[in-house]
């Protein structure tokens, strides 16, 4: 496939979840290096619009609301918003439409755009039927980390050699977090989407005590009412710890970027911490970090595995190692 470097128009379809969206960002940095004048657009779920906007190579972010629309598929508002989405999606003719997600739903969205659709071949994705929607299909080893798979797919689809250190390329705009007291702080990401991925509250309290003894304030973000209650229970046992207010993703990125270290369970914000190059310790209790753990050119450590959560001592040693870098 031949693309004119001075006028390439590329659409990325990577809609969710937060971690998956973040895993695509290093491939965008590679793509921008290969085609510095390319116009790169991105289709993403409406709740994650802020993430692609943090990458300076992205020209336009097109929000989609499949998660919300499928709750009321026959509603007039859903039909109206779907038509508006298709109009925006088809406003540009693309040289390549890349389905970087490899699902039937993402392939269906990619086919709605104007341009040849590329993606993984049927042996490289979880939903092989999605590959039927692609004009160009590329094999990518499934045993690699998701970030490397995305980088290889994007390089193959856009016909450039993959090179250079892993770089998320994010530019976090300055945010004045007036609620945050001065001094060093550690962001403790205690909440995740599944109960079996949680680290025991008692462990967080012991870790928080060690942080406070070292002069570092634990800061606990949250996303839902249940998560806020969990953060408040932990903070109540840690005089000096702080529960963050409700944050946008951009505010969360700014909070993470200013931390001296981030410790978190298997959640999207842990990947965002690694993406903004903050020393990050990720805790795994019910999943395998080999394929989807935190990965960065900076300090990023994965501890634990499915059915074997790390101890407080193991996490603390990783925190100390991160401070020493």
C-alpha cells in the first residue's frame, strides 16, 4: 500500500476500554514519526474522548456512544445521534481506516467510514469474524503484550518500519488542582471494575501508613459511589490521607503526572500513570499482567498474578525502588 506522507488521512477505531485506548497511544507516536504530516482521527467511546485528545498527533476525535445507545436502541434520540455520528464519521475520505480493536462491533463501525479498512487477520484476534470486514489483514502474534501488538499492526497497515523506544506521546495540559495540598504525594488507585481484582483494604492501610511515615501523602481517586466509599474507609484509617474529588480524565492525568509514585490495582488509571511516565507499581490479583500489564520506557512494575496477590512488603519494596530511580 502506498500513502503520500504529505497528505495521509488515517482513521483509528479503538473505542474502549480505558486501558485498551491507552495501549494504542504508542502506535500513534510511531505513526506520527513515520508520517509527520498525516491527519490522524480517532473513533472512541464518548467516556474516553479526553484520552486521544492528550496526544498532539490526533487531529480530530469522533465520539461514539455504543454503550449508551444499546440500552435504548429504538429511542428517537438514539436514532438521531447515530445519524449524526455517521455524518461526522463520513465527513472525510481516509487513505486507511484501521480497526485496532479487532471486535465485531469495532469492525462494523470501521466499515461505516469512507476508506479501505485494515485490521488483524482472523488468527490474531478474539473475534475472528471481525476480519471479514477488512480489505487488508495482518498477522500479529497473540502472545505479545497488547501495546506491541498494536504497534506492529499499525506499522504493517501503514507500511512503515517499527522503530524507536516505546513512547505514549501524551502532553498533559497544566491543571491547577486547588484541592491538593502542597508536598509529595502517592496516588493510590484502590478501585477497579471487578471485586476479585481488588487488593484488600487492610493492605492499603498498611501501605498508606508506610507512605505517611516516609512523608508522602496518599491520595485516593474514585469513579463511582461504591469506589468513593471504599476510598473513604481507607482514608479514615490514615490521618493525612486524602480522598480526591470527582475528576475528569484530564484532571486525573494531571494528578498522576504530579505524583512521586502511583500504586494501583488492574485499572485504566494505572495504565494512564505509566503513559504519563510516572513511576508506577501495578497490583494484579485476578488477571495475568503478561499481556496487559503496565508497560513503559519509564519505571513500571507489575506485581502478582491470577489468584496470587502480592504482599504489602513486595509492593513497598517496589515503591522504594521507584523512588530510587
